C-alpha cells in the first residue's frame, strides 16, 4: 500500500488517477481549491472510505502546498508518491489577445505551482528517505508549436526542462522525479474555456479530426499510468501514453474514428 498525494484531483485526469490508485488499495490525498469535496464527489467516492483524505490547496501559494504535505503526512504517516497535476489553461486565442489575468493564472499554477510542489515534496522525501515525484506534461512539452495555445505550451515546455533537471539533482538519492505524458484527453481543457464557456477549438475541423484520431478519455489514460507508477524504480522516468507507434497506427485507422469523441 502506497500513500499518494495528487494536486488538482477533483476532476479530469487527476480524479481518474485518484480512483485508480484507490482501486489498487492505496491511500490518496485528493486536493483542489475548494474548501471541501462536493456532495456529489463524496457520494461517488464513498465506497473507498478511510482511504481518502481531502485537503484544499491553491498550488500557487507555497504555504498552502506546505500545508498539503504536512496534513497528508500527519494523516498517512509518510508520502510515497506526489503528483503535480494541477493545471490552468488560457482561452484559445493569440497571445497578444490574451488578458493578463489568464496569463498570471497559467504561470502561477502550471509553473510556480509545479515548482513549489516539486520543491516541497523533494525536500521532505529526502528527509524521510524515499519517494517519487511526478509532473504532468502536455501540449508543448516536446517543443511543438500550436498557434493560439503557445502560452500553455510554454508552461509545459518549462515543466519538462525543470523535471529533467530535478531528476539530475536527485541522482544518487532515494528520491526519484519523473514525467507523465498523457497525450490528448477529453477533459474540460478541451471542451471549455477558462471562464466555463464552450471552447471554440472543438469547432475547428482540423482539430476535430486530429483529436478524434489521437484523443482518449482520462479514465483510459489513468488506468495505463497507475500500475506503471507503482512499479517504477527508475529516476528520470517517462511514462507516455501516446507513443509514436501508437500515433501512426491511430492515423491509419482514423477513418474508423470519425466523431469518436467530439
């Protein structure tokens, strides 16, 4: 049994990963910005009982990330796996059209929040003598440039650099850092703008073709990630769902996947 903390885990891939860890009989701290879990989510997770602990946390505030670690450790006794999953998107528009509040939120969550989580987890894991830190990649991590998403892509490119650097700094220690690469997933990041309205990107015919060919539901990706995270023994590991081989095969069979997701 492992003790797991996942930031941004009240919905999307974060919640799906939490459920997979719970099904594998692990303890999980679920975290989000809300003061408490919604009644709907409490009911959904009720069967897991004492395996669940909720801590509210705004990852852009270092004192709240420290509290997330402290309260989780008090609850479980130790933290074996820490996943920086909390993320923020920007509207699908050119960078020179994007309002500064969206840029600030993206930088605060995707970069500062990821760094705070990595810093606090690695420091405390070194003190306890073991642990794994995982950071969530996304569009732009590999340097690919997609117009109207370059702000988000910049944050994910920075995440890859930082995580590989952190792994190098942890080399020879009992703590490991790695990356999770989920590919394209059907979550609010795709279907909604940050203000909650429908995202115009899903009306783009070219995007719809690519997404229906390569995209997946977060439940599918989470079920792939969790056993591999639990089995990992390597520092600087990359667990990638959408590999090059899989991408090629998906495009070959793309005529069969028209309107599969959106």
